[in-house]
């Protein structure tokens, strides 16, 4: 999360008038992250303080936002710890602020983990399996913005950022993905960005799953690979096999993997590492990226 559009007290007060949440008591911008503008907003109603997150959507259009609001509302209605948008007085899940889609979300308890253990990874796998299983019967669809064609284009755009050896590695991963795109591996709605900064824990339980703005229709195993790549790393940027096994154990409590998915897991982990190296490389030039693509490239090289 991040702040790209400045909001003033009057902006937020006018926004709050759309909701039945009381009066503004305080607000604070959230400075971490690389995509949307976010503010913590506290209100007071009948002497009761309530905590919210105001999200100004910088990465999706007004026509795209209903997919994300419907998705999170669906998951919340099934009891998953996902912040469904607070409805306006006229029943709308988002509104217009500074000519951008604006969401008003309940602030969930908990904190982000920096050093998860195997037990935490099992819980993450469990919640991911629950999300996939819950959404399999839904009709939600969103094209994958990070397909093989996108990866080829991203490699061209960032050509000056990579040594020839690394560029060849990224191209090889993209070629593998292009071949797999014709496979019959199970597809569905994935979160697409289930990194540590998008999950809240309280003690050993997940209390919040955040930021669904990378959700799309893709291979379910891609979501598992993305999640393992972030949650199961050790400090040397190598995947810890015990953590990965725990995450998969949690996942398969609700959605057992097919044999072909298990066989292709290492390939998808490499593709996922390459994908995020590219998304990060597009946020700036070497030494000035919002997030360092070399973290993903180091992980990718360790998988060879």
C-alpha cells in the first residue's frame, strides 16, 4: 500500500458524508507499498470509535473495480477474513474521490509477519486453499494481465536492466509459461499477490487477507507458487523445504492438488519469480526501484 494522491481533511470529511459511520476523528496516510493510495481513517459515532482504511484505486478503472468488490464481498460472506467494502448510504460498494474509484474498508486486526515459521506457512496454505475452493463455483472472470505475452513485452521494456545471462533466464521462463498456457491444468480466480505484506496474523491465526487488485483468472497452481516463493524463503533467499511442505499440507486440507500440478510446481515457481522480477523492474531504474527485482532474480537462480 502507498500514498500517490494527497488527501486533505476536507476531502475525507466529504467522503465520509457518503457513509453512516459518524464523524472523522483522525486520519493518517499509509506510506508502505507501491500501487494504490491508502489512508487509515478513524471515526466516532455515539462515542464509539471505528477504524477503517480508505483506498483510492490507482491501478484499476471504474469499470474494473466491481470485479474486485464483488470478489471480496463474496469471500467475506463465506466467512473468510477479507475486508468487504463498507456500502455507501445508497448501497454502493465504491464511490468517486479525486476522479478515482474509492473504497472504504474495515480495518482488520493483526500485523504482518517478517519471519514466518512452518506453522504460519501451514495457515497461509489453508487460507489459500479455502479461497480457491470457495471461488471455484463462482462465475467471476478477469483476464490475466501478466500472461506470457506481457512477460515478453516487459523483457523488451527492461532490456537495459539485465545482463545477457539474466535476460536469457527470463526469456526461458516466459517460453515455458507460453507452452503451459495451452495446458488443461485447473484454472480459477487467484489472489495473485499473496505476499507477507498482504496477510495479517494475530498470534498464530490469520485475521486478514488484503489487496485483491492482482486477482485474475489463472492457473491455481500459479497462486500456490507465488505464495510459496515469498512465505517459504529463508534468509539466504532459498526455499525452505519444511515451510513449503507445511504450506502445501495446509492448502490440500480443502483442495488436493492434481498430480500434474505437483509435477509442474517447480516450473511455476520459476515463472512466478520471473514475473515478479519483471513487475518490479518496471517500477524504475536499477538503484531506484520501488521494490528490488534482484530479490526475485536471486530466488530464481537458486531454483536452477
